[in-house]
């Protein structure tokens, strides 16, 4: 039993005996005592003041004294207003450490066939361009959130919806037809997603030139020129042919998408993310159109004179939402309705979580309402895990203009930076070239992932590659280096024949108690991260733990400690810290090197 549970149960017993009040132990949640006060754990006593008919201070004194008299884990206490600060018996922390060291999957709850099933959608790429920095944050958040939810005892299905149809796809296809001259990824020596992205940028370049020429030579407004653009009209005609299943257009589409999927798979593998089930918009949009037509028949939607289909959401405080264009083609909302239908047919989902940027907040408000109106009971329960955008020091990125930071290039740059910084600091000394490359890959990608995950997901962030590689401060490399340092310490201990013996009678010092308590907090930290959908909680817990360990390592002798029980305690703390760091970083999708 954890120290938090011991105190919760003891306080519940105290309240029952002192005031005759039945309190569920799980409703009593001890927190870590603030640093300015003496104590390890703090319990708020206000809930029992009315029943006791005494002041909060008096209630705190009575409960505190009961704990000292009846609970061996409690050494002493103090009361600040309505807050009972409890000092745990120092040697009791040794039994806490012994207990958590004996748990093989410490901090992770068991997942059973009866566990709630959560589906997490992330990535959602378009097949007209490679993944970029924004996609990287999305993928890392989605993957990490999935791992955290699993650690909280849920079954999780990681899913991806690939936007493989639509006008943006037709733009790349048309540009390849016009200016590609039969080029393939093999001929170009490029990943397929990069090649297709080049044609998307090329289309936009020609389209802008065409619009500018129409505005100048025919004195059109920008809107008129865009509507009259022959290039855009050709792209729209290609989309209509695609929806009509024109064999030639479908064959070109399938070929170019294959190139992109091969490229995506390579990027996903290197990034360390995966999926249990992939859906394709080309399969789901028809399901969505079918549901929209059902809604039209039932009077939930309406048709305008131009043939387009809309939903009136003004009674819900929103506006009118387009679902089918006048030419019969669908929009993203239609596809999302179809995808949701298929997912709930495929899986008995208890909760559906969409990892999508905050610029789509309104979209998911609408989707939730429409699903509910269309009769899907789970419509109102969907979760939009909304996150902020990633910007560069130079500003925003734009795909059409080719100014995005490509995910593959970014990972290459991060690994190169890690290699350079590690070499400068002597971190790669004595390693073979293969070992140093493996470390550079681990540190570079760890730096990238940690930088993007340590910030509250709801916040926008500015990504600075060099800042993320720093081996000091709140960074991935700092945590990875500390882990490698602990592993080195444990190897030296093993080589010297030092083992963890009996440390039960040792009175731990303040730094040792602080570390053990931090380790004991890991399970509740994982639960909090799952409850709040926030990998940042795990990241910052791990940084604080590592920072504490480094101070302990600096102040407390370990291998040179001559008292065997004390050395055993410190080796046990070190070993457990390494385990928790590895587990925590794993929940973020970050590897830790054994040597560095």
C-alpha cells in the first residue's frame, strides 16, 4: 500500500472515531507539503469542521494527535489554519522504497479485457505533402497520450485518418500530370511524400501567377480571378472525375498515394510512433454522405437552391454548416461523420479522443452536435484534445509556399546537432562509431520530443532546436544523461561486488527522504497526466526527479560510502530512480541510453 493510501485510511479512521463521520478513504487525497512548512504530506481538514463543531485548527490538532497515537507511519505533525502537515517516521520511508522496488511494473496499472476502451486519433496527414513540424507535435502528443492512458489501465486503440482525397490531392496530381514528365521517387532519388509535396508547391506557384495575370490583363478582382482560373477549374474537374471513379484518375491517384505512404511509414518509424488501425477518407466520406442524406430526409439538414446541403445550428448558438457542396462533393465534416460511424462499428469504444490543433475547436463543436443530432449516442461524449501551434523564431509555416519545416529534415538536424554538442562535451569519448551514432540518434530525437512535450499542450510554442539540445536545464538530454550516469554507477557497483542489502534500520537523510517521496509520487503523477490529457505533467515530474537525484548524487557518497546499510539504501534509491526515469520517458516515447 502506498504512503498516500496509508494516511488516507488512517485519517478516515480518525474522523470516524473522533467525530462519528464515515468518510471514504479515496476521497481523502494527501498532497506533498509545501516547502516552506515542515512535513511530508498535507491533509485538508475543512470537510470535518462542521461535524466537529470546532475551529479548523482544533480539528487539525485532534486528527494529528490521533495519527501520532495510532498510526506507526506518522512521527509528528503541525497545523497551519485548516491544513494538517504530517511528518512521516523517517525509517518508514525505507519500507516505502522496498515496496515500490518490488513492483515489476511500478506506476503502471494492469490492463484487462474488461478495461475501458479508448480510441485516440492522431497524425491525420494529407497525401499531398510530407509531414512537417506541426505534424511532429501532433504525432508525439497522440502517441504519448495513448501510452499514458494505457498506463492508467485503459485499453487503447491508436488510430490515424489519412486525408487521401479532395481538392488539395488533385492539385498535386494535376501538377504532376502537367510538369512531372513521368518522374518517380526512384528517378528523383527522393522520398515519395517529398516528391508529391514539391508538386503541391508547384501548383500553387502556377496558380498564383495565373490569378495575377487575370487580375492584370482582364481587370478582375482577386476573387473573380480565382474563380476563373483555368488551373483551379481543372483541379475541380479532376476531383469530380475522382468521385465518379474515373479509371485513369483513380489509377494516377493510387500510384501517387503509394509513393506518399511509403514516405510516411519511414518517417513514422524514425519518429517512433505507430497505429493500430488506419482509416482512409476515400473509404469514409461515402459513409458520411450517406448519413448526411439520411439527415436531409429526416429534416435535420436542408438543401439550398444551388443543391448544397447544410445544417442549421443557430438554435445551438452556432451558425449554418455546409456538409455537401453544390456539385455533390463532400467536406471534412462529412468525412468525420463517416469515419466516426465506421469506428464505432469496428470497436466498442468507451471514449473517442481526437488529437487536433486548436484552430479546429469550432469544427469539433459542430461535429459533436451533428453526431448527436444524427442519433449517435456517443456524439456529445467525444473529446477534442486541442493543442497549440508550433512556430519557429521566424514565424508561422505555410505548406503552399514551401516554408514548412519538414519532419525528416528536422530529425536529421536534431541528430546532427546532438552529435556535434555531444562531441564538444566529450560525451562520445571511448565509443565506437556505431555506438556514437546510436547515442546521437537517441539524444537528438529525445531532445526534439521532450521539448515539444514538456509544455502544456494547450499552449503555442516556439521551437528552438539548439535550445532543446542543452545538456543542462529542463531538456531531454539532461534527463538522458542523468539516466546514463545512474546506469554507469550501478554497473561500477556490480563490478565491485556491491549489492543492495538490508537498509531497513537506516535513518535516511532529508535528501534521501525527498527522493523516495518523489518516487512514491510516480503512480499518482501518471494518473494525473491521464486525467488531464497532459504528457507535460510526466515530463516535468521527470525533470524534477532528475534534478533532485543530481543534488543527492553530489551531496551523498554512494560507492565510497563505508557503512554497508547506508550504501545499500543509496544504491536502492539510485536503481529505483533509473527505473522510474526509463518508464516515464517511455510514456513520452523517448528512449534513454545505457551509456553516454
